[in-house]
C-alpha cells in the first residue's frame, strides 16, 4: 500500500512540471460560457424559477452538452502529457530497471490523474451552480439529478482516461491520442441526436448519462432515467481491458 502511494506521489510530482492542474482548470472553465447562455438569455431566470418547469433543467442540459465536447479532450490531453514524458527520456526503460514495469507505470499514472480529474470536476460543477445562483435562480437545486450526472461523468472520464493512457503509451506520436480525443468530443456531441447508437460507443456515454432531455412536441424539458446498467457495463469492461492491456505492455520490448 505504501509503495503504491509512493509511486502515485511520484507521478503527481511530475504533474507540477507539466502544469497539469492549471491546464485542467482552464479546459473545464470552457463550459462556463455555454451554461451562461441558458442563464443570462432574456427571460431565462423567470423560466428557471417557474415551478411548472424542470428546476435547473436547462443549465444541466447545457452543462452536459459542453462537457461532451470538453471532457474527451481533457482526458486525452492529460493522458498525453503524463505519458509522453516517458518517451523521449527513456523513462520506460529506466523505470523497468527499478521494478516499475511499463504496465505498472501506466496504472500509477491513471490513479494520479483520477486524483486530479475528480476534484476538478466537482469544482467545475460548483462553479456552474454558483453562476446560476448569481444569475438569480431561486428554485431548489435537484441534488439527486445533479449528483447522478456528476458521478456518472467522472466514471465515463475514468474509462476514457485509461484508454488514452494506454494509447499514449503505445504511440510515441501524441497527436494520435489528442486527435482521438478531439474527434471523440465531436462524436459525443452528435450522440445527443442519436441516443440509440450512443450506448455502443464509449464517447456516446457523455450523452447517455445526461438525466434531462427535450420533451417531445414542446420546448420543455423532462427528467429521464439514464440506462445505468449500460454505464456499469462500460466501467467493468473498461477496467478489465485496461488491466489486460497494461499487463501486455510488460511483455513488449521497448
């Protein structure tokens, strides 16, 4: 246990040189203007305070829409920066000589980045809610709905973070990983229009987990129950694949 924590702390020390935390906050802050559109538009606050409307529904939908683009790019960039440092410096070989195999190193990078992504996402969400309060929304926050969304968002992020760490480890050209994240973000946006397809594409889960949708035949919003068994399946499949493929890295000559 202590050895693992020491390795994670070592990865977090590398983060300071890579400016990972400022980069994370800047990327996540990009969601704020998108949410502001639903708060500061003419008549928006009166609608959001209407007891017949879904409380905080429109800000949540806008938040989810912004995150569908931002979070795939975020996890791709973080994984790339944290993993690329090992390629030019011969870090894979040097760590292997001390018993830290490439697969172990990837798993430690994953845990270190999760420690950053979770609180950063909570800060991002808190900033969005605070913005709503400042804008004049007085309707009570639907805490269960927002909590479901944030927990689900972090789970989807961790699955894609694991994938990008592995991708960045096997591809020295980091444009591959970052480009995949960029394309994934646009796929995630499109999946809001194709919910039936979204469940079979990892990036589609940014749309799948959104617990609010446009009501058919009106401009109103309705709560929806996301298919949580599918989300659990994605997480289990992602975890199994990450363990399997990082263990295979230990048998590859670098």
